[in-house]
């Protein structure tokens, strides 16, 4: 792939694939997709672009401002209990 749009599309699709694999319990598939990113920078970019797209979709559906949506998300994350040790 060449150019920013196809590369960005590929990164977002792989990041979404990681999330989908984890949700269906395919941890090996999620790990394989994570390993398919060339660098930590491309992995970070892929997940950033996915988060930006997802938040944009939620904002469009809810009518909330992005600031309000992010504030709500931050509160939800803060209220989430930590995973059990082990």
C-alpha cells in the first residue's frame, strides 16, 4: 500500500480487527493482529485513528459535543474497576 489514505485505512482495519477478535474471545487472533503492526508508532496511530473515528460516530449519533463525549468517557473509565490480579 502506498500513500496516506490506504495506509491509514489498513491501520484502522487492523486495530478494529484486534478489538473484534478480543470481543469474540479470539485472543490468538488479537495477538497476531497486534504483532502485524510494524512499529509501536504505527500501532499507536492505528488505534488513535480508530478511536477518533468511533468517537466521531458516537458524537454524530448522540448530538453531544466532542468535549462532553470525552468527559463522559473519562468518567466511565475512571469508574471501571481494575482487572483482578493474576
